[in-house]
C-alpha cells in the first residue's frame, strides 16, 4: 500500500489542523494506520493509531487533544489535532500495518508516507 500524508501547515498555538493520510494500492480497510512525528535531530515518536477494527490508541502527550479516525470508503485516515502547542511542531508521518494491533513501535509498520510539516507558533 502507498501512503500520502497531507494537511500540515503553520498555525498559532491553540489552533487546529486536520491531517490526512490517503492510501492506494491495497485493501485499506484491512490496514491499521499509525501516526508518528519527528522533530529535526530527534527520534520519530508514536502519536496515535487506529486499527483496522477501529480501536484507537494515543500517546499520553496528545490524549484529549488529538483524534484519529478513518473513512474506508475514501481510503483515508485522519488525525484531527486541536489545542496545538509549540511542542507539537514536527513532521507528521502516517504508517500502515496490515491487521496491526495499533503498536506504538515504528518497526511494526512496513509502509510509510512522506510526512507533512506542522509548525505551531507561540
């Protein structure tokens, strides 16, 4: 499956964005989608995941502010990011694992999109 993330941009603290992850070339409904983020010089970290069976998991740092969802008819997953903070600034990536359990580990996801930059100004 091929993934393409989009929806990033520059937003003020407290603002919102909706990131999209469009999939092609596979049976999207059978894939778990994970969202990760990475700051320059930092490690890629888990943000959220939605399983093929629509079970959601979140990193503690984003719980209550971010919401992950999916629309299988559109082959797209979404990450709604609200109440943004400057420390949320990063490149956000989506990744996919067929019938995944929503792992927080990067190594479980064989398919990755190219990333979309979110910049939050204070």
